[in-house]
C-alpha cells in the first residue's frame, strides 16, 4: 500500500512539474529570442562562447535515464507520460 501511495504522489508531482514547465515554455518565447540575439551579439564582438557537444548531452541524458531506471524500475514508463500531460496542459493554459 505504501508503494502505491508513493507512486501516486510522485506522479502528481511530475504532473505539476510538467504543468509549471509548460507554462514557463509558453511564456519563454521572448526569452529564447533574446538569448539567441545575445549569443549572436557576443559572437560578433568576439566573446568566445563554449558550446556543449551533442555527444556530451546524449551521454548525460543516458546516464540520468539509466539511474532512474534502476531506482524506479517499471514506474519509469508512466512518469514521462504524467510529465508530458502536465507540460501540454501548461502550454495550453496560457
């Protein structure tokens, strides 16, 4: 019973996290444009900007997913679904 309650609480928290992230993404379009303009301006004036490589990002994401799979086992498949539903709800809410 305690395991089910824990899973439900985590699913609700993931939904809320996705909802907040969706609202932030919906409101962040101007921020993304300003970041791109800032990066271009920094490049024009000669400031070196270190960019992450795709390999480093993929390795990091793989390590996170592997760790979560070991921790949550079969719950890992339901959690992204709750987060995605919350994300879409957040995008559509505002």
